[in-house]
C-alpha cells in the first residue's frame, strides 16, 4: 500500500510539473553577484527537472536583492531524486536569505528587548514530543549536542530529563536567550565552517537544520565522527512528499524558500543517512497547524470564514494522515554504525 501511495503521489507531481527541459547547474548568476545555480547537494549531478516554483511566503518585508527571482524553482535530481532549490544564495551571502522579519525565535528577540515575560513552562510544551522521540530510542541520559539549538527550549527539556546538554547556533540573539535566560551551555557557531564541539556525544539533534545546509553529506560525516558508536542522531525537516506539499505546491508553508535549499522525502533522507554511516531506527511524522494555516492563507483568496472552514477540515485530516509518511514534517532517528 505504501509503495502504491508513493508512486501515485510521484505521478501526480510529475504530471503537474511544467514541461520544461532539464535545468542545468551553472556558475554564479552575474546579474546578482550573490546567487548561483547549484549542482545536486547530495550527488553533485548537474541536471534536474523542474517540479514546482514558489515565492518566499515567510519573509514579506525583505529588502530587494539585485537579480533575485520573485519565485524560486524546486527541481528533482535526475540521478538520486533529491529535491533542491535553484537559484540559491551563495554560501558567502547565505545570511541574505534570512534578512527581514524572520518569523522564528521572536521570543528570544523580544526577551532581549525586555518586551517579554513569558510562562516558560508553557513555551516548553511544543518540544516535549521531540524529547519523547529521543527518549524512545535512547532511554538512558548522556551527553547531548543540539545543533541549531535556537532559543534553547528543547535543551532545557532534555536537561530536566537528566541529560548533559550543549548547544550551538549561528544566531547570536537566540544563543543569548539560551545562555542568559535559561542558563544553558551553548555558543555561536556556523557548523558548516567551524569545528563541532569536542565529543564524543551520546546523541546529536538537528531540528530544522539539515534543509539549510549547503553540504549535508559533509556535515553528517562530521556528526558521525562526533558520536559514540551506537550514538543517536535525530533530524527534523519538512517533508516535500507530504500531502500538504502536493496540495499547496509553491504556496506550501513547509517549502521555506530561499532558506530551505534541500527538500527531503523520507526516502532521500534515509538514503543520505545510509551513505553517511547511519541506520534509521525510528520515523515520526506530523502536520503542524502553523503549516496548514499558513498554506491556506497564502493559497486561498477567500474571506476569513471560508479560510477558517478550510483550515478546520485540514486540521482534521492532519490528525489522521499527518502522523503517516504524508505528514508535513518528519523526524528521523538513526544510530551510528561503525565504519
């Protein structure tokens, strides 16, 4: 049944894709100076087919970037089937993808401006399912490294469960919140350029990180080396083979372009983990309400009552299908193999 559904969704995606010639990789786009057409981030193949195009639906006050498109193209590699964004900002200018009112971690920014006095127990609640997922595959506490730790709430939950936690993030504001508000050991780091903290670790988590990484295999190789043999890696990313992605396509909130430069399916993510020396032991899927609500608002030009009705119906569907491999987000738990 699963294979039938996979093939059906793939057939729909191909049928709806624009009938265009293969999209070649190439050099930096001269008109912008900050954009490039990449090869496949997984296998380095240079040819791919267009699947869909979509605008940036997360940051709507972005300052204009010379040569940047109004819509970004999602392509499918002709060799390994990985989906990725083209064009993308070059690694030297990747911060431009986040300029403007980036919607995540506002809690940390408001706290630093003395505009927030929040019930942190309530704020921790959304992170409990991730803690439960990690505890299911690694019941005994140990050393945990959270790559892309954000404002630290997941680490805070794991600390209460007996783990010795450490976190890194590229954003100084969110690291400040984790250190000064929550009292957690963490630091500012670009994991694509800097050495990882000294291991070995019993678990490494990357929530919403791998889809932002320019060289995902290289990072996973270094993560593998930083883990104890049998250590656990937990990854959370959007699922581009989800029902929501097929329904909303370029207006699907999980797309996250141009920040998301890779778009994983369960199969392509598990294939990448296998290449890097990991064995998948657990898969979990969700359809978060914020993905559904944003997708409906961006896609449906209708009065609020109509959109509210559509959201209610999709929330109900999400409670059923959202926990299958057709959910909008996925968490993959894998163990390090000895290689």
